[in-house]
C-alpha cells in the first residue's frame, strides 16, 4: 500500500530544501555584493543577522497562523513570498534594497516552523522523530548543494555580463525558480493536515507570542528541551561564523577548500539524518540518540580549537557533523511529542524562533572572540555551551519521550 503522506512530505522536503539551498547559494556572495554597494564589514554582518532576526520574531507568528488557518495556506503563501523576495534580491542595485530583500526572505522563511508542524500532524508518535529527520535531510542537502549551485550560476552570469551587481546576485534567480516549481507541486499535492474543528478551536485563542514563550519555558521537560536546543544552535552559529577565518589563519585555506569542507559537513548530516537516525531510533529511542548527538557535537566543537593538522580537523568535523545530525531531529521530535496536537505550530515555531535568536547572537560573539581572544576561543565556548545543553538533558532524561524505540516493541 502506498503511503498517503508521501507526496505531502515531498512538498515539505523541498520547502525546507529551498530554504537552506537559498541560504547556501546567497550567503557566500552577500558580503561581496554588499561591499560593492558601499557596506563596511560591520554593515555586511548586520545584513546577514537581519535574516535570522526576522526568523526569531516571526517563526511563532507563522506557526500560530497555521494552527488557526491551516498548514497548507501558510506554506503556499510563504513559498510565493520567498520567490518574490529572491527576485527583489536579484534586482537589487543598492545596499538599502539588499536589506529589504533579506528582511523579506527572513520573514517568509520563518515558515520553517509550519513545515515542522505539518510533519508532526502526519506522523504517528513512534515515527515523529524519524519524520523530523526528513527536514534534517533537506537541511543537509541544501547546505551541501547551495554553495556549489550558487558558484556555478555565478560563473554562468560572468559569461553574460561584467556588471558586479548582476553577477553576484544572479543566483537568486535560481532560488526564485525553485520556489515557483515547489509552489506548483504543492498546489496539486499538498493536502491540509489539521481539521476544521481544530482550526476553529485554535482561532479562539488570543495568547501573544511571548506569552507562549514564557509558558513553554515553564513547562516541565519542554522548557529544558528548548533551552538545550537554543544552546546547541548558538554553538553551531559560533562555529559557522568563524570557521572560515580560523581555517585561513591556521591552515591557509581559501574559499575553495572551505567550501569543500562545508560540503563534507553536509554529506555527513545527510547520511546521519537520512539513514543513521532512522536506524538508531527504533533500537535506542530519542533519549539516547539526543545525548549521543550532543556529546559528539560538543567534542567536535572543542576539537576544532586544538586540532593540530588537517587530518585531525577532518576527524573532529566528522564528530561535529554526526552530532549535529543526531541532535536536531531528536530535539524537534521530542518537543512535538510533549505538547498538545493543537499547539504543534506555535510550539515548534517558538523552538525555531529561539534557534534563530542563536543565529543572530552567535556570529557577533564569535567574531568578537576571534578578534579579541585566542583564535580557538569561539570553538571552546561553543563546545562548552553544547556540553551544558547535554547536562540539562541528563537532568530531564527520565522524562523525555522515547516513542521511536517502541517501533520494535
């Protein structure tokens, strides 16, 4: 028998894939494009941070709207919005318009929480974390292919024009086209995942975003879980924002080597979330997978600061990638299993919002430490944050859901 949720999950996969593909395609060219229009390095950093800031603010907003009006209309609307935002980026010929484009992309891209909620709607409790791994695979593939596709489109653009603005922003057309294709596929294949009765009930609620945030923080088990997720995301943001400069300074790597390095991380994440998580969850459950992931992530982050050679750096980056791949679906799946079905959108939106806040703060802290302290300090701090998250998870270990293990019971 065919899985009735297969086509909707394909839509969700491509929605998240485009989100990360666009991120991977655009981020490498943004500093170059912004400085072309007169930005200082600090302003270029703000351009990158405003994207995550919009996600922090609006992820719960989209999640709550999807609880009230349904997942399908929100996802469809945001796909169109993302397409328009990338077209604005492609047409931008000033620093001000670059900011407008990135703010728009962050606003519509915050619907990632709705995609997570959709997965929770169409999966059983015992398969919830494995379903969340679909989103993780899309993240990894986007992270893997984004820089490569963006680089290829940039090379193509150079054959058509010598204008720096056109060349650097040309890859945005590719992302816009993918958004359009996904919208068309979703229009015919994405079905609503929550009932009219549930939507009507949710529409009567008037709680504000930060009321939800405070409430989830005070919920037993859920509060520590989203705190741990926020710390893990902050740790990854610290690493991602400083690794390129660190590798250049320590091993004289340039953009090509670093790009291959990030592609390797993407390969490991795809393998972990597309294969390893689905094999481990039925055997050991969410609890142990989450703890193992945080331990490997913390070890990998600390190892970056002290790896004396490229081969050793390869080892610690493998540990880091495995840890990240095991951690994310376990966090999201566990939060989803601990909140009522009618609150999936706002709960996962709140969780993703804190994740975005980590990506706003992390680059600022990492850049300051790289400049002001010893070169490995961002990674030591990131590893410390991750191991602190692991300590929090140990404290609530017995209260964590373990539904994935029951598949073989």
